[in-house]
């Protein structure tokens, strides 16, 4: 199981596009959830922050091993998601993985995850 929290910087001037992107994901949640199953993504959450005038998105995920990669998906929701990603995420900034120190998942929940 992988538990991750990763920070990405948003390109300058893309705040409204990020808002559109996040609304798109929320508005199409049924399709989003279908794609998560193949990725063995048990939990995926996106957080938003503005810090010192810079805008960031954080991805928190709990994922099993061996799932599909979103970059290889042909599902329309993933293709649209990646289109937003390319327009909004500042790849020159890179990404920053925060260090996982404690994972608290009750046994009952863990038992329902396919490891």
C-alpha cells in the first residue's frame, strides 16, 4: 500500500481554470470513481492552497500496488483530467512528496482493501 501526499504548483494565471477542473471532477464523480478502481486507488483527495502568492494543489492518496497508471488510461474522464493537468500544473516546479510518518487505517477498512 502506498500512502502519499504530493504538492504541485499551479501555473500563474490559471486559478480560474483550476476551479473549473476541480468542479469538473466533482460534477463527474461517478465516472471518476470508476477509473479509480483500475488504478487500485482507494482514496484520492485534492487540496488547494495559496501560500505567499503562489497557488498549489496537493494530492493525498492511498493506493494498492500494481494498479493502472492514469497516463495510460483511455477513459474520457482521465483524458480530460490530464488535459487540465497539462494546462494548469507547472511542471518546471516539479513535485514535492511529503514524508509519510504514521498511517492510521482501522483493521476493518484495511481488510476491505485489495493488497
